[in-house]
C-alpha cells in the first residue's frame, strides 16, 4: 500500500497539471473569441455580420455562397423563399438582395446563389468573395413564402436564376411539413445554365408529390428533354390545375407576365398568384420624373425636398435616418404612414392588409405633393 503512494501521487499531480493546462487553453480561447468579436453587434441597426464558409459553382456564371453568423450564433428562424440583403463593399446604402437557396431547417448557415451579370456591381462583388471574408447583411426577410398554405397544391414557375427561392422551398418540403402536390416548371436557355438540376431530379425521385419539368429554349446537343418556353399551354400539357392551386412565379417578366395575364383571364384569383421580382436599384427608370420643390415632414421634423429622389433618399439628403434594408421595395423595413399624394414603383414589400391601409415604402416612393411622414 505504502509502495503505491508515489505512483498515485504522480497520477494526481499529472491530472492536476492537465486540468490547469485545460483551464489555461479555455481562458486563452475566450480571450481570442473576445478579440475576434464581430465589428457590429448582432442585429444592431438590423444588420448582422456574416462570414463566408464556402463557395462553389452551380452553373455557368452562377455560384453558391454559404455563410454563417460571424458570432457563431444560429440564424433566427427564416422562411423558405425569403432573401438576405447584403451590403456591397463599404457603402451602407449599396445593397443587393439574394434569395436563400438552402433549407430553412439548417439554422447554423445559409446559402445564396448569385448569377454574375456583365458590369453588375453586386453580383461580381459577391463572386470575388473568398472563404473567411466577412460581410454585412440584413436578417432574412420577404413575403414570397409558401408555408402559410401547406394544404394547397402548388405550381412553381422559375426562369433562370429565379430558381433560388424554390430550391429552399423544396428542401423545406423534404422535411414533410407540406404534403400537398407541387409541380416545378423551370425554364433555362441551355444545359450549362441549369443550376440545381441534379438536386431537383434527386428530390423529384424521392418526393412522390413533387413533379419537376425542366425546359430549355436554346439549341443544345446535350439535352434530350423538353424544348421551348414555359407557357400556360406547356403547364397545362403536364398537369391539370384546380381552382385551389396556388401559383408562385420568379423569373424574367417576359416569361412570368404572360402566364399571369392568362391566369387572370381564366379567373384565377389574384390572391392565389405570388410573384418575386429580382430587381436591382440601378434598373429603376427615373427618366420621366420631373424635379420638384416640396416639403416633407418626418415624425414632426420639416425637410425641404428638391429633386427627383425617392422619399428615402430625400430624407437621407437632409440627414434623417429612416430605416431601410433592401432599397428595392421588397423587405418592408422602410414602410411608413404618409399624409399626402405619392407614387410607388412597387408595393411588393407590403402585406395585403398593409396595401389596403395605404402604407408607403419610402425606398421606392416619390412625393407628388407636400407630405407628412410617420414611421410605423
Ligand atoms: C428579393 C430579391 C431576390 C433576389 N435573389 C437573387 C438571387 O437569388 N440570385 C441572383 O443572382 N440575383 C438575385 N436578385 C437580384 C440581385 O439583387 C441583383 O439585382 C443582381 O445580382 C444584379 O445586381 P448587380 O449589382 O450585379 O447589377 P447592377 O449593377 O445592379 O446592374 C443590374 C443590371 O443592369 C445593368 N446596368 C447597370 N447599369 C445600367 C445602366 N445605367 N443602364 C442599363 N443597364 C445597366 C447591369 O449590366 C446589370 O446587367 C434578387 C433581387 C431581389 C429584389
Ligand atoms: S428598404 Fe426594403 S422595402 Fe424599402
């Protein structure tokens, strides 16, 4: 027994040393975590700091980017079909929105998939990001979601990069929350443009209530499937839709607007047709706007407005900081009550109730007369 004491002592001494070292490493790692704290706190002025974990090609000019929160926390729950608006470079007012293309069931990270456009500021900036880079973005938002209608059969119509919100919706469905039938019609030019095609084929084989109809418009020797454009006759040739179907559109207006017009003539109710438009702030046409000298009153403060800016830009010119998170009328962050006449490029960021109550989206609204603005 006495002979066992030295080995026992060395065992306890060894364990003690190990614990001290462990504590030391933990303290060091806390210190490092503190030093690498995010530049901005989570959700400060609505923005979060993200770190790029990984990026990879999906198709010609299309790349996916997987982000986590820089502070290591989970993303707040988001809905399939929503988007994230990213700050492009250092200017907090240069934003571009990208639909989430990953499952809403994976809160540790989220993915967006971006098509690089020739001369496009935001898309090419996104394509230049490298793993480890930190970016600023607003939390997911958007009203182009389908989970409120789990029992309605659905038709999804995607053109080109407009496929992204549907990928998230379909991955969300894979968890079995929505058992209603869904048919995806996906129009592209060539097989090189077919982002997510393999994944969609895979999902259609595993989800009996999901039917997938890809169609290519341009000549392509590698493609033996359907050819042409997504049109209402094409949709009708694949499925027979019922009055309780809901339609979701995301693609170029030349494709979606014609089908929506035909659906309207068939008496499909407006509230069953959902659309997402991938607009950029640079594409707003201001050429016909007349310069105006007006007075804006914002939460009681008077501001002189002189020019052709949106209400948001007019307020910012006067150093008033009105909330925003997309600047293209889709997120609803800039909504306000307005007394007086104004016109809006889009009301996409308002719910049907908000539209009825006459709310204004300051980022896409232009004053027509003196206005009194009240932040909601
Ligand atoms: C809700 C939402 C979700 C979106 N989701 C996605 C998505 O998942 N994936 C995706 O790739 N995109 C998506 N977009 C589009 C995206 O936000 C950007 O609009 C897109 O990437 C183009 O931005 P950019 O800065 O590259 O191009 P911009 O610099 O904004 O230019 C847009 C286009 O206009 C052209 N252009 C620029 N200046 C002029 C000019 N003076 N005259 C004429 N043409 C001009 C450019 O060459 C380019 O083709 C989404 C948009 C919204 C609103
Ligand atoms: S800032 Fe998003 S709707 Fe105006």
